[in-house]
C-alpha cells in the first residue's frame, strides 16, 4: 500500500488535479489499494476531489505534509491551488 508521503509527494508535484489513473501510474498500484486513504484524507480536509476522481492537495494537506517534511526529496515546497474545498 502506498504511503501518505508517496501520494502527497505525487500530488504536490502535479501542476493541477491528478486523475486516479495518473496516480495509479505514478504509484504502480491500483486505485483500489489507496482509495480509502484518499477518502479518509478528503474527510480530514487534506485532499480535495475536484470531480470525477481528480485529486489535489488542499492548503491544509500541504501544511501537514510540510510539517512531516514529506517534500524534502522534491527539493521545493509545493505550490497552492486556486481551488479551495
């Protein structure tokens, strides 16, 4: 199962919302293996489903990930989406 660090890192590196298929391809895992995690994070306000299974980190999700230093491998802080939940 993919870790929060992996999924948040992928979403942070995206230029916009990512489809579940794009996330599957980046992780090398089926959507069913991480769907419950996305649903849980969405309820916590860390991830936003922008429609039709397209996901983006919220401001709160980025702050949470930065506190855990989950973007240290990327070498830069993620940008913020104009969309808010």
